[in-house]
């Protein structure tokens, strides 16, 4: 897989439709930031039972938020990449399989957690094995949860290390984002999301 070509295509995608890609990035940043903040806050005040309860509720709410939006955001990303994007509402909310999608992501999360209990590395490997499930569900309303998970594992067979390297190729962007108090993330996160989408499209076509 030619990462340079995929990243070049991703840059082109972001330039053509920056605002929808920015929406994808903002929701992702929101979830990651508040989950990290809640976990830190929880650690910092572990003796305060009432505050811990509020934090745990906040974390669970954010996890539900992520479960609900992960597949719709993947559908929006695919539409932007293949040139079928009309508007955000049509891409994200024209979906009759909400329960299937949420159930699938819950199952993926459970599988990944169980693999992580064995060792960290198997958990990471399996996370990459299941990483394309949201894209698969976003494209196929008829596919079942089991079929989507199996297909993701087949598509990523032989490419998990490449996906890992691709993630690490953005490390300088991540460092730049942290040094600029997140300002660079308004470009780097859409760029990363677009690259992942291009990678999925290259594997699935």
C-alpha cells in the first residue's frame, strides 16, 4: 500500500471539503479531550466518592456519544472521499440501522478489551483488525455485525503493521498540535481521518 499516494489523496479531499472534514475532527477531538480530562480528574480526586460518580457518568455518556456517532462519521468520510457528498444531514443521519451499528461497536469494544486482558500487544493487534468495522457498516446496510467484523479482519490481514506505521507517521503533526495548544489539530485531525478513509477504500475496492 502506497501511503504517500493515500496521504496525497487525503490532502486533496480535505482541501475540497474542509468544513465537513472539520466537523468530523471536532467531534473526534471533543470525545478524546473530555475522556482524557475525565480520566485525569478521576485520578486526581479518587477520594471524593460523589465527584467520582459524576465523572464516571460523564465518561459513560461520552462513550455512548462515541458509539452513536462513529459509524455516521465514517459514512460522511466515505461520501467526502468518493465524491458522493451532498450534505452532512444526508450522510450522517440517513440510516435505519442505528441499533445494529451501536451493537457492533459495543461488541468490537468488548472483543478488544478481552484481547487486551491477555497482553497489551494482542489488544493493539486486534484493535487494528477491527478498525474498519465502522466503514464497512457505513457502506452496507444489509451486512450483519458478525459479517462486518469478519470482513474487517480479512481486509486488514497483512496490513496491520502498515496501519500502525501510518498512525505513527502523523506523530510530528500530533506534537505540533500539542505545542500550538491544539490549533494545528484543526488541520491535522481532518488529514488523519481522510487518510484512514482512503486506506479503507483502497483495501475494500
